[in-house]
């Protein structure tokens, strides 16, 4: 239980955070609305715009179908083979693409599937001329499947492992065949999570920026976000950028509404991979099929990661890390990432504290309930306006005040904070709710409040979750290219922007070395966060 002062302070803290987020997003949208609205409306209904919209939705649909469709046999095979050699490491490998910067993954895929890539070189030796193109629609689909198939497979595997062990005993005693087991047990488990998984992947693919920017290959393979970037960065056509921005917001809003109609897939990452005794799939054909599915999925994931490591090690890493431009980019990236992480953790604390304060009321009124709902919907509001759209709005807003580059570091940090906020809230909310449930009544009965409660009661229990949230937010910010794409220049160079600029100037050796360094930093931060999150779940 909270005292009246603590409750009022928590609600005020949450309202201040809410006001800051709404103001930041609202000013960007206001700048878009106030800039030549008539011309923007006319530019919204052009053949070019509709072609980009069709391609955005088409590639997102194909990516979703391929990712979910290919994840089903992988998840089923992993669920049927609890004793498969290295199974737990394969499941952990599937978490790597989720913590890997998108730009680094794209470089790894180019190293395997590119013109000079390993597999294309092998296929060319077999007499196939240009068998696979990494650029254009095929490359975008390949990259989206690389990042989203592991996510879908892990979520489906978690759904299968939540099934009671009695199901498998009963199916064995009834002598059920593989097809019957799939129809009545396995499919019943995964079909409930497929709509949520598909909606999440569709959302990620429809708002994809970095992969399309690197692998799109030209105007024929451009999504809305990349078109906004090109309109402002290269053509400097604010009306077209504004029209595309509102179209992107509309598409994102429709996707979020559609996703809300389906149950979200339960995140059981702390438990996924636990062995469940199965009695089916003992025939040689079933064993061969399952092993083939697991090995192909593992090779599909591990080859680009190995390419990143091997190509990066071929670069002159010492000269790269000691070069002035790298040191400046690393300092800029770490400063922006740490700032974004602190802001994200602070905003998340404010939101969760305010919601807990409202939940602690005996009879919360309609305004308090509305505020709690609004605070809970902050994640959707953040997802509704993509980073490129926010950057476009603030670019137009600050342009009359002179060189926008002066404000760029603060803008990039704020945008990265918003992008990391939903993840940080998800990490901190369970820990804070559990802590409040365990200690609330006792601290109230002892009369401990204020700074004494914060230092003696809250600090020991919440330090680790706070560090986990900070590490996640920093990893996301360090690997992000979307926010800095509009503002990147000689005065503002982050590590992802440095990698992209080296790749664009065909200095691939340097790009590979920088990508390896950036990938290692981000993966270390992600591993720290994942380890802390798992320990927190174990204690809970």
C-alpha cells in the first residue's frame, strides 16, 4: 500500500512522462500538418505513391507467410526432439538475430548470398549463372525470413512446450498416428498463437527500413519508410515526404488495430527449450524429416553469422579501432545510446509507477482510470509513428532555426528512447509489480516511505531489472540506423552510419570489420540483458 503523498507523486511522475512523450510526437506531427498541407494531399494520390504502398504491403505479406510457414516445421521438429544433440544451443542461436543490428545481419546475408558470396560461388561452379540475387524483392524476403523465422519458431515452440505432459502419454496409449497428433494436439497449440505471431512479423516487415535501404536495389523495391528518407535526404521534397509520412502512419494504425484483435503470443523465453518427453516421431522417416528441418534452419542462421565473423576478422581491426573517425563514431554512439537508455528507463519507471499508484487506489475515478489506460497505451502510440516519420517532422520543425545538425544528437537519442520504451516497460513492469506485491504492505505498516524506502527497500530489489532495461535500450540504440539516417553527416557519425557509409562507398573490407565490432558490442549488451531477465524470471 502507498501513502497519499507517494500516490500523488507517482501519478505526477507518470503525467510528466506522458506529457513529454505526447509533446515530442505531437510537435513532429504538427510540423508535418503545417507544411503545405494542400500540396501534400495532392501528392498522396499519385501512381508512384500507390506503387510504393503496394510493394510495402506485398513484401510484408510474403515475408510473413514465408517466416511463419517455414517456422512451423522447425518448431514441431524441435518440440519432438528434446534430446537432439545441441538442441538448447540451437534454440539460443535463434535468439541471436533478435539482438543483432539489422545492418550487420544484412552484411552477413550479402556475404553468403551476394554476387561474390559463398553459396552463389558454389552454385556458379555447378553451372548456374547468377542463381540468387540478394538485391530487390528476393533479398528483402530472404533477410526478413532470417530475422523473423527464429522469432516465430521460438514462440511456437514455447506454445508446444506449455502443453501438459499427459497429452503425450494419452496420445501414445491411444496409438495416435503422426497426422492425428498434429491435427488434434500440435496444431491446436500453435494455431492460437499464429495470428499474433503473423501480425507482429507483418508489422516489423511493413515498417522495415534498414534492410530495404541496403537490399532494396532501386525504386522498384522501395517501401514507404525508405521513400520518405529518399524524398527528404536526396530529393528534398518535403511535400512528398509529408504525404508518405501520413500514409505510413495510416498503414501502421490499421496494422496495430488488426493486431489488437488477436491474442498476443505469450513470451516464455525464460522457459523455452525445456525438455518434454515425447512418444511420437520414432519412425526413421519422421527422424530424418525432423533432423533435416533442424539442420537446414541452423545452417540458414549460422552461415550469415559465420560470414560476419570471418569477413570481419580479415579486416585490419587494429587500424579500424584506432582510427580517429571510429573513435569519434564510437563515442557518439555510446553517448547517444546511454542517453537514450537512461531516458527510456526513466520514462518506463514513471509510467509503471503511475499505473501502480492508480491501481493502489481503493476507488479510482474515471479520470484516474482513463489516465491508466492512456499510460498503458503509450507503447502503441510510440509504434504508431515510426522513427523516420518522427525524424521528418522534427527536421521540418527545426529547419527555420538554422543547421539541423546542431540538434541531431538530442533528436536521435529521443527517437531511440521512444523505440526502446515498449521493451523497457515490458522488462520492468513484472519486476516492479512483484516487488510492490511483496513489500508494499510491510513497508506501509512499518511507516517506511520517501528516500528511506527508495534506498533501503526499492534499490536492492530493482537495481538488476533497471540495469537489464538499460542494457536492452542501449543495444537497440547502438544498432539503430533509422533515426540517424536523416541526420547522419561528417558532424554526426554513429557506428551504424559509419558501417553504412563504408558499404555505400564499396569499402566492404572496412564495413565488415566495423560490423563485427558493432555486432559484438550489441550482442554483449543483449546477453547481459537476457541473462538478467532470465534470473529475474527464475526468482519470480
